[in-house]
C-alpha cells in the first residue's frame, strides 16, 4: 500500500515529538504529554507512524501497541488542513493489516461525539462492543469501546456464527 500522493509515512521517532506535540495540542482538548509519547515511541511492543507532507513537514501520526492478544489503537491524528485526504484511513488500514497478520483483534476507544472517527472505524469493520462512562477527563465524556475482530471473524459474526 502507498500513502496518498504527496505524503510519506514512516516510523515515528523521538525527533518527531516536538511536531507531534504541536499537532496534539491543536486538535485534542486533553492532549497527551511528551512523556506519554516518548514511552510509546520507545516501547518495543509499540507500532508508531509519522505522516509527512511534501513541503509541510509532519502533519499526522498514529500510536498503537501490541498487548499479546490484541492490538490497541491509542492515538491517531491528522492536522485539520490535511484532513479528508485519506491519511487517517491509510494509517488505520496499515494497522488493520498488522493486526490481521498477527491473528488478533484490534481495539480502540473513541469519544461518543466523534462521529467522523466512528464512521471511519465502522467503514473498516470495527463494531461498538461497549461504553466507558466518563472516560475522558477533560469533560467526562463517555467513550465507545470498538473492536475489529480478527480477519475472518467479521463475516462469521454477521452470519451469527462464532469465529
């Protein structure tokens, strides 16, 4: 798979963190800290990606981690001026393939009010499996727990069979 034209995707590293933090503070009401990102970039079970735009530098990122029996999407963001170009979908598709190759489910939490993200996840066979009340500390908003079952399970679940 190739990212959209004009963009490059690569593994995130420590040198990216100042730009990542700038994006994080622009787009999230409760941004992650430098230490949080540093821990994930250095984590051997983590899978991180940085998105660069030609002539614009870093414009997005994804942070996930493998927990042995599941991959968990922890954070994904694209700057507002680079949204609606398929970048978040590309990053998510790469993670979906990684989880499928690992033979495990992929999970995440998302604000119940984040309709655009929920549509993106549902388009990739994520299903709401529960709710975490008051999950977000900035405004005590609930989060949906969403799961994308291992490859092969989605069709079985639609037909009412266990996968």
